[in-house]
């Protein structure tokens, strides 16, 4: 029997080191670097590269990956415990070599890329020298990939790509993009798409504009609206076979979704800690602490319960991924985590904002951005509704309908079956009872 809720001492020592390192070395960098993905920013490189070297020396670089890919084969459960710390900081995942979307893109390059592609893109990606982009969503609808229109047609030894993509994160900094293209429009919906590695400097790749977050200047964001005009890509830049795009995308999206959830645990814990400190520090007009008000106590209690429930679901899902080594077998769990994430994030961040009053709603606190970020988490890698549908379908697939008019658990039926099975005992008890009562 093994059913543990403890971290072994050796790994706990690593987590303690990570916690102290992030607090003292990485979190200050967040205050100075405008975008940790911008590998062309000199200040960013001066501050982040030495930290990356320190992490490599400690043996904690990209350590969820297998040794074949330069990691330590820690897997998802240990990564979850690390991400619960790293997610506090916007630079944390980059400093430790496990940031989205690069970690997922590295996984598919490793699985499906040629040796040449691995040499040109995977090695510098894993080394932290470049960043990448996953370009899938289209302007006419992201939730339903069967609507995608970006076409790639084979012309000699090149694919020629034409179409538009929307919200391709970090395209402006990326050395290459993994672009999902329609290669066979007449195939069944899930066999139409293929995945192509497109070097970012290929002629015809045009960033129409970089869409930003609320509050950012228009056009200065990091989510690119991209046009691909007659982009020529060598035929061997395809990941997997033509028509295997969905399979390739699932390889990265399964991991990507749970990684977002792991980092979200860090963020909601940060908001919760802030809420508790504020509740103990701030007095109300009646001179009592916020912490002494029952409605505030309810906020604290509800937040703690929701965070712990969510964290346990994330950890168990990570454990299952390591155990089964097959994302398909953990699909329901990953969808459950993905659907639960925006709600717990939103509710805890919104309570923290409310409890901080005017300073909470100001741009001197991160709570407003966290509330918006909860909506981002409900969209990136698939809308919540879609994940709820996936979860429900998977769960319902484990049940059988009854042929009877009344349900199998209908009380009269259950009672009848119990009598059938235990009738003798019942009759014996009734006889004994009658005999007892007949005694003078
Ligand atoms: C922060 C962020 C980063 C992103 N990064 C990337 C990236 O790097 N690369 C990339 O390719 N994409 C990226 N995306 C895009 C993301 O994958 C899409 O936003 C997502 O798939 C939803 O597509 P959509 O935005 O077109 O929404 P739509 O398809 O227009 O859906 C809008 C809403 O309609 C509802 N809805 C839609 N379909 C259904 C349904 N069947 N049942 C019930 N309700 C439904 C949902 O509420 C949904 O949120 C990113 C998105 C965000 C927010």
C-alpha cells in the first residue's frame, strides 16, 4: 500500500533551494525586465542568462525532460511541485527552462522532428538560446479546429503555406513557428491538419500586428495576428505525416494544459498569502481587524478550500501522467484540471482584490491583472466549455444505461434484491423475534 502526501527529503531540499533562489534572485528580475521572452533585450539577457547558468549548474534545468533531451527525467509530479514555486514569477519558468509554449514545442520536435530540425531548433531551444511559437488558432474561430483554413500545398520539395493565424503568442520573439495547416481539405475533419516547422525569417511570414492585453498600448502586445503569403517550407519540416496534425498537437497540448495549472497554483497561493497578511494588518472603521469579520473569514476559508482541492487534482493528474505515460489515458483528468483552473484563479484573485480595497483595484497591485489572467487561462489551449464537454463525454463513457423502466438503484428494486439475497437471514431473524415476543 502506498498512498503518500509527502515529498521525500532529497527532493524537498531541492524545492527549498528553488524557493529561496526564486525569492531572492528571480522575483527582483520581474520588476526590471519588461518581457522575459524577448531574447533580443540586452538587459533581459544580462539579468536572466546568469540565473539560467546557476540553474544548470544545480542540475535543475528543464529537469522534467528525459536525460536524452538534457533533463533529469523528473516527470510531471516533480515539475508540478517546482511550478508551484516558479509560477509566482513571470521569469521563473524561463530561468528553469520549462516555459510555455517552448516546453510543449520541444516535446513535439523531439518526438516528430528530423535530426536536422532537432539540431537547428531543438538544441538551441532546450539550451534557452531561442524561443518559439505555436501558431494554430485562426481569426474565424479557434475553438473548433475543423474550421481552420490555412492551407499548405506541396510544390516539388516544398510546402507552400497561405492563410492567417490569430493570437500566436511570442511570434515576435520566436526563431521558428510550429504552424498547423490544412493539407487535405477533403479528408475527414480530424485528418485534414498537419504541423509544419516554419523558420520565422522565411519570406512571406508577416506579423500584421501584435495583439496586447488590456492596458497595453495597441499593437505592442505579444499575441501575433499573422499572415502567411506563399511561404515556402522544405518538405522535411513537417512533424509527423500529412494528416497527423491533431495527433502532434495533442502531444504538446496535454502537457501544456497541466503546466498552466501547476503555475496557477503558485499564483493563487500568492494571492491567498497577500489576502491573509492584509486581513491581519488592516483595521476597519470600528477599529477591529479585517481578519475578525466573519465575511472576511469566509473569504479566507473558501479560498483555502478551493486552492487545496485544485492543487490535489493537479498533483494527482501529474502523478497519473507519470504513471501511465500516455496523455490519452489522462484526458479526462487534464480536461477537469483545465476547466477548474479559471474559476479557482478568478475567485481567489477577485477576493484578494476586494479585500485590499482601493489599493487592490489599483495598478500598484497585480490583482486586476490576475482576474484578467484567469480569463486567459480559460481560453488558452481551449475554452472551458470544450473541456467540460470532453470531461463529461469521457466520464459518461464509463457508464451503462439500464434497459429497465426504473433505475437500477430504485429503492423498491434494491430492497427486492436484498430480500432475494439475504432472505434466509431475514426470515431467521423474524422467526427468532416472533418466538421472543411469544414468550410469557
Ligand atoms: C493568453 C492566450 C494565449 C494564446 N496563445 C495561443 C498560441 O500561442 N497559439 C494559438 O494558436 N492560439 C493561442 N491562443 C488562442 C486560444 O487557443 C483560443 O483563444 C481558444 O482556442 C478559443 O478560440 P477563440 O478565441 O477563437 O474563441 P471562440 O472559438 O470564438 O469561442 C469564444 C467563446 O465561445 C464559447 N464557445 C465556443 N465554442 C463553444 C462550444 N462548442 N460550446 C460552448 N461554448 C462554446 C466559449 O465561451 C468560448 O470562450 C491563446 C489565447 C489566449 C487567451
